[in-house]
C-alpha cells in the first residue's frame, strides 16, 4: 500500500474552535477518571461509567479529528482520499474516476480576510495561491475536484504520486468544446 500525507485537515482558526469542545470532554473524562480512582466501585453507579466512557470516546475522537491530516492512498489499484492521525487512517473515501483517468492542476489566486483580527478597523487580509487538483474527462468538459492545496511542495509531491501510483495522466487543462 502506497500513501502520501499532505497537509492539515483544518486551518488554525478552525482548530481553535474545535479545541473548545475537545477540552471540555477530555477535562470531564479526567475528572471522572480521578473520581473512579478515589472511590470504591460499589459507591459508583452504572450511569457514571457510561458517561465516563462516552465523554472519553468523544474527547479522543475530537482530538484526533482536530489534528488530522489529509492524504491519499492506493490500495488494490484503487485510489482513496484519507484522513489520518499519527499515521493511523481513520477515514477513507474511494475516488471513483470512472471515465476520468486524467488530472490537472488549476492555479487560483485567493485572499482571506481575518475578521476576528480586524475589530479595530484595520483590514487584515492576506493573499495566497491555491492549487486545485481536478479529475477530468477526455474532452476536459467534466471536472471533479480532488483536493485544494496551498503549498507548492505538497502540490509537486501529489502530482508525482498520482502519476506513479494512482495511474492517472497529467494534462494541462484545455477544454474541447467540439
């Protein structure tokens, strides 16, 4: 099995938002664990153990999701988009190219405003380039987005990976309307 891990699943501000419920569940899991260690099992009821288990599972799952990374893998000559945490794949989605055995990279300029920083009236925004990997039909009229990357390094790595292991052909996007 060949795989490539590219970049984080969430941006910094999205991670900050996800960390609030994550710490909530993990905090109450730790409090429950301390309660369990400080009391006799006979003094605790079944609902305590259920809540401890549920809060622990939700907290660990949110932590893994918050710091997950996006990538691709090839298994049994099939291409999958994966989410992984600490080299453990916990979600994979099969990419079904059907008649789309061609991919291209579309370059776009984008800009993002940081509204949470501009409360004082200053316009805090930044420009960046986005490389959008798309699957194309033979005449390039139908396209399906695979992933959008901000890093040129990751873009080159993914291009080589899709050509070598994904058995996809790279072409420059030029639709044929005939």
